[in-house]
C-alpha cells in the first residue's frame, strides 16, 4: 500500500484533550500518528474513508459538542457527525472522546471537511444503538457549536434526546439533523410552551365557479384547491404544522398537484404525531414517500415543529409559502402585556428562481430538492404567535397588516380560530381588489419594470398557532 493511499484511510480524529495530552500538533501528527496502524490493521473504526489526495484538499472545522444536564444524559456509545454544506458534505466522522460524552460536559474536536463545502446548512448527528439491553440508552445532546475555517461561529441547538431517554419515557430516533440557530431569536433562558393552533384553506374563486371545488377543513387537516395544510400535537411533547401549495398549471397535462400536496402534508402530520421533532427528517421522509408512490406534479412546502418542553422551533421552507413569528418585547412583558403591540420577531424568506417561479418539490428532473430548503431553528416564548400561509396569504397581506390585526385580536383574547378567519377574510378581499397595493403588486412592479396594482386571486391557506 502506498503512503498516499495510507493517508486516504488513516485520518484519525483527535479531541483537543487528546492533542494536548499527547503533545500532538494538528499540522503534522494528525496525518501521521495513526498511519502505521491504518496500514497494518483491517479495522478502521477510528478512521474515515475520505476521497482526499492531500492535506491541501481539506479544511478543518472546530466542533464543540455539549451534552445536557438531564439525568442519564451522557453516552459512551459511538457517535458520528456529518457537516452538510451548500456545495458539498463531509463523510460521517466518528467522535470518540476519552470517557465518552458525560452529562453536563462539553467536548472539543477538530474535524476535516472537503474544501469548498460552502455555507454550512445543517449538521447530521447519529448515535449507535446501546449494546446493553437496558432501559433508555439515549443521549441528551444540548448543542453543537461550529467554527468554520474563516472563523465564523455557528450554533446548532438540539436540547433533545437522541435514542430513548433514560427517564421520562421519551422514544426518539438514533439520528438527528440540527439546523442553524437564528442568533437574534435566542432568549436568555428557555421556557416550556403549549401550542394551540387552527387552520383554514379556501380555493381560488374561479375553481369554485367552474367545478364547484370547495375547501375541506377539519380539525388538524384540510385543503382548498391545490393547497393543503396540517397542524397536530404529537408524542414526546412535539407540535407540528405545515402548508403545501400544488402548482395549478400541471392540470394542463392532466396532473392534479393538489394530490401531491395533500399526501405530503398528511405524511408529515403522521410523522409529527409520532413525535419526530427533526423537521428536516420529516420533510425528507415525506418527500421520499410521495415520490415512491409515483405521485406527479409539484408543490411548494413549509414545515415546522416545536419542542414544547423548551420552546425550540425548527423550520424548513421550500418555495414562496412561509411563516412569521410575532411577539411582545421580553423586556416589556408585564401584567399590562395585553395592551402592548406585537412586534415581528422572525419572517421566513421566499425561495424563487425568479419572480413567480418558486422552488418546488416535484417528480420532474428540474424540480428542487429537500436539501434546497431554507432551514432555521430558534426558540419561541409564551405569548408568541406563529402565522403560516401559502402565497395566497403572503402575496396579498403585508407583515404590518398581519401584525396590527393580530395585536388587536390578541388584546381581546382572540383565539387562533378567530385570527385565522379574520386573516383569511382580509387576504381574500385584498386578492380581489384591483386597485390595492399588495406584496404581489409591488413584486410585479419591480420584476417587470411597470406599475402594477391589485391583489392576486389564488388558493389561500392560513394557520395560526399561539404559544401559551
């Protein structure tokens, strides 16, 4: 075996504790210290099979893994980490600190990734199943901090069990996708929340006239036209909700994208009910299901989950649907809170190739992938209001109109159902107003360099969730 080939398979990952203890230097000993062992041994449990021809092809990331303080939080089982960038992804890299991951501790590692990884979009973490047949065997992962080669620091919160909890009867999977935190949304402390939600969908008025299509709205699930939505409480104190908007133009070739949107939302709902907090996994698994079923067409989608035990929200958005979070400034919250105006705390972006051509999940070769979705994680607090909608909402009402309406309704103890009905009426009226200035008219004016007025008639879906 050549020295070059040995370098390919002999790349051991050292924790900082090991580096300091053994007097190793990252630049020299990392590639050499395990070389003889890698050549002579067929067991590569502490190596990675990397397509790296030379050290110049690799960039080093500093990783800090923090284990939570829950009882039974630690683990000595094998753990692997994978860095998922916009352009490339690393291999699954074993992390094996001396003594394992103990409760309430932080462990530092230096790990490699191929050069040109791009913006770090998510961190995939997985744990081996426990060897002993005993109760629990899970790992309560607090968070992972990443420092990129350029010195950028990113936080990937978890604060959840990976594997079944040692106490508390939490059943969780052995792998997890961690999303980057929105730094401005990190409160000084985390609070439990209870999420109460409502939703409604109405179809484009022309669809009602031509074919008698009407919205179908049940508690927790509904659809109107090609839009579909869900909201649900699940196991492990997980709340989930989502909206999908099927592309109508597929009807010209005999395909109803509404079926795709409904199946995507129904599958996502079942996964949230099963207690899966990992929103990327929910989205990815649901997308694979509808594709495996041979469903055709395309749709946009927005999904989120909330861990109600600590208020952590995780979201994935693909296309021009989206969500906003409104709340009151924490410093001003008091017994007079109901008299305070809500403020916009977060608004998701719209993913479009160009105006009117959003990213879409679909069966055709030019469709977008789940990996293209915008991913974000942050904490919500009691009193926050989450508004999610298809473009039928976001094209017709701006954030200030939504904010002021919610402020008025919240001051009168309006329920999520009342908020949904009020906003959907406002959005419908705006969509039919040919003289009104709307987000859609402003976008069209900018895109086509012309003055455009009026709303955009469309299917309209709105969900409102209150955090209590």
